[in-house]
């Protein structure tokens, strides 16, 4: 390809290309953590607490280990060798000293908490011997209801505008209590790691099922109290995460200690029971919301008190979701005054953390349910109330300090209404209702990096600081590079996931990968393209290929970028029509429409998949998904027979459309797309259920029994 043509943008960005990484996965050529086999590798299993809250008086290990059992790591073995997880807080937030310990420091606080690790020649041997380790517990009374907890691990409040004045002058004040149950994240691949120590190089290598490389590395360096350069994190193929794989589990730290002490690699992978019992859970928030409106239905102010059930300890990411929920309490509306208080209560449950949306679905649910309730209280059409208050001028500074960079909320609303065909009716057999929900969500921010090299043969190698776990980075980032260099996408190779090779970054979470990581790729590629053009001009021959330019260069064609940006604000509108059977209370979603604005779209097919995936997770939470604990802190939803995931049978016909309002904050004009489906769906479906019930509020999940009873009480 000629140099001039090679440096002319090609039509890759905007194309709906299938994920090129899928072929390797479908052939069975992917390599997940549990596929890794190393010479001399041992296996770890864990002794776990049967109590939700108890003192750990002693851990008794049999004096002689049977053949094949190599070591037992107890809390005493870790004294002075490890630290708790690092303390993290959002701006202005008070955070307690309840960071998660690696193994118990005198007490256990949730069922399944690891108490000791057993390392053996096989996983079966390790699991068997774990039953021989005797732990002397002193049971204590568990706290399960966050409203009954007298220990706050997180406190945060924030306000903007004249909130008191807004409520003092309001013609109407509408209030409501809204709640969202805990859910399990259930990635297809559960957590796991392989750890190998090399005394000669002094490097501890951790192959981890993780969302990124550099954040786990930093946390491990803190916990193990060793220089970051002595740790290498390699993230192989990952079978989903949804927010749960941002922190290296404490089991991985125990495996690392064992690998160092034994001088041989150690593998740990959890089974589904362990995953449901001990992996961080999501949601688990409730809110008291007040909305002040004038006589014409203009929203003057919002006050909210959010109570988050944080569980037993704090992971570094635990404070993020309640903070994000609080920051979004103005929604997509021009609300001049907002005040929010967040309390994160300690309970004897698994700690919470990000789950797809990480506070966005919760905050949006609280706002959108309140808007619907306000419309009914004022005798207004909920759609008309939204139209009167929607944000229309950008950039828009929200009362709580977020800047909405771009958007077209009116168009999203109108397209969603047209696509869903609203319906409200009741007959002897069923009641039918329609729900609509606008949403805004923050994405991007901080920084990401990229490293781009054109090899002598013209192959373009792109190293990114982000790491995909199902999103399609390999395809989207290659589209960006190929487009800007004017080469075939087949000539672009992406490399992710090895901290020795990947440039520094924050990671893949919060719908930030394309906005930040993709923009970093674009900046680095543009610098390489500029160097190539300069070389072509010096050579005086515009017909040279990129490979010839690279070969003629005095030094490799290379650039490294660090892209920084403020957050972008994605938006959209989701709408649903639902039917409830009077005789059984069974809920059926008749139609669903989603209109999402993620800025300029690099790959519509990938965005479509992300939106549908998020909607399905929202549908699951609305229909069946709920983590259930009894009064003693024992988990009752302990298997996928008890924890109901949605199947294809529950998924309705969907209309998915896009609005593209390019962000001015990055060279791609992109905004996040990964969490809009989960953020918009919960509120839209809840509003549809409320509409079908004549305005009666219920919190999800909308089980048949709950709906059947509500129909009887509502009298619709």
C-alpha cells in the first residue's frame, strides 16, 4: 500500500465488525487461568467460616501432614508478612478502618470468609485435608439488616444549590422509599490465580483472572509490602468480571505466600459455591428520596438519604457504588438544588463492590421511580413531567458538581417512546403497563496509556494499558489504529494483560475502556502517523508502503501516549411494556426499547452487544435475582438452583437504537457504552410494573407471589 494512501484514514471506525477474538475462543484456543499448568504446581483450597460472626479462638492443624499435603497457612503464619487491603475513599468521604484482612485477625465476619489455606499436590487432596483443620469459634450475634447496624464504615454527604429554599417554596413535595436487593455477579469464569516465585530474579509472577494488570499489581505490592517492580501480573483470557475482579482475592495472597515458602507454583480456582458465597456482591442499597416541584411541575430540588449494605469489610472499591449513586441523584434533569447523604452500614455478609453499573443503576432507579411517583401525585403524565425538566443545554453543570459534556436527551426519549409503543390496559386476565426511564452515567476519567510500534514488515503492534474480559477491545482498538494509519485491520496486533509489557494505566471498569484506552491508542497512532509522513517526505517517494517507511527509518516507528480526561456522561432512555397475570402474578415483558447515547460509535455491533447484555442483567434482577440471607447471616441462595439467572425464555423482543452526541473531551468523541443497559433497564421495568399496578410501588425482584399479592391489595 502506498505511503500516501497508507496514511489516509480508512472506513473502519463506525463499521459493525464481528469480534475477531471470538474465533480463537470458539475453537477452544483461549487460555484461562485454570488452563495454566506449570511444572511442580501445587493446589490450594480453603478452610472457610461456617459462622456469619464469631471469634476465632484458635486454628488447630494436625501435627503431621499426610502424604501429598504440603502446607497449611494459618493467620499466625501471616503475622508481620502481609497488610490489610489498602484504604480507599472517594472525595470528601469518611471511611473506617475496616479494610478486609487476608486471613482473620481474631474474628470472622461473614460465612465463607477464608480462615486458613491448605496447599497440596492436588485440589482434591487440599479440599479433603481442609476438613481436618479444626477451628475453635466463639459465635457472636450477626447483624443482617443494615437498618439495625450501629456501625457505619462509610459516610459521605454533598449538596449544591439552595436546597432548603427549594423545599420551602415548593408547591408540591413528593417522597418515597425505594430499595434494591443484593445480587450476585456470576461471571461465567469464577475467580482464580496461579502464583510462581522466582528467587533468582526476585520476581513474583501472578497469573490472575482479573479486569486489569496494574491495579492488582499495586494492591499486591501494598499487601505483600514489596516493591512493585518485583511483581509481575499477567492476565490471560478472562471469562467475564462485571466489576468483581478488580481486587485480587485474599486467597491469591495466601497462594502467593505459599508459593514463596514452598518454592513451587500454587494454583487456586474457586468453584461456583465459593463464588456465590464469597465473591463480592452488588447493589444492596435503599433510599429515602424527597422531590420538590413548583405548580407547573418543574423540579426545584431533591433530597436523598442513601443507606448501603456494605457487608463485613471494605474492599478498596467498596465505597465507589454508593458514592456514584449519590452523585447521580439529579438524573438527566435540570435540578438546581440537590442534597445527598450516604451511610454505608456494616453487616455480617460478603462485602459489596462494583457490579455492572456500580451505583449508576441504583441512583437512576431512585431518581426515576421518584419522578414517576411525582407525576402521579401531581396528576401529570410521567412523560410530560420528564419533558418539562429534561437537560437541553450542554455542557451542563449539575448541582452536585458533575459536568454533562454532551447529549440529546429529548431525542432519546422520543425514539424510545416510538419504538416501544406504550400501552396501558386491564382486563379480567391481565394488567398491562408501560414504564420509561431516562438515565445518565459517568464514564472515563483519570488516564490510560498506549504504546504503538510499526515493525519493519509493516505490522502495527499496539500495547494497551486496559485489559478486555469480553468487551471486544481487540477489535475496536484495531479499528481505531487501522483507520488512522490507513492499513488493513489484519495488520494490527493488540497486546494486553502483562504488566511487564503493558504501559501503565488504571484498568477496565466503569465504561471507560474505549473513552480512555481507545483515545490513548488514537493519540499514539497519530504520533506514529506523523513520524511516518515526515519520513515519506524526506524520502521523496509518495508510493512507498508503510513497511518500506518503517524499514527506511533511522529508528523504530514508535510512540507512547498517556491520555488524561475529565469524565464523560453517557445517557439514554429505556422503555418497557409489561403484562401481569391476575391469576398467578406472573410477569411477562411484552416489548422493550433502548436508545443509548455513547457518543461517537466505533463499532455498532459491539455497542449493541453491550447494551443487550446489560439489559438482560437488569431483567434478571427484576424477575428473579436476589441474594438471600437468613436472620443468622447464612446464605440461602447458595447455588444456581437457588439463585435464578434469566434464560432466553425470559428475554423479550428488543428494539435497540443509538443517538450519537460526540463528546468534546476526547479525540474519538466517545463515551461509555458498557453499563447503560443495566442502568436504564431496572428503572424502566420498575416503572412499568408500577404503571400496571395503578401506581403502587414495589421493589425488585418482581416475583409472582409479590405481584399477585400486590394486585389484590391495589384493586386494579
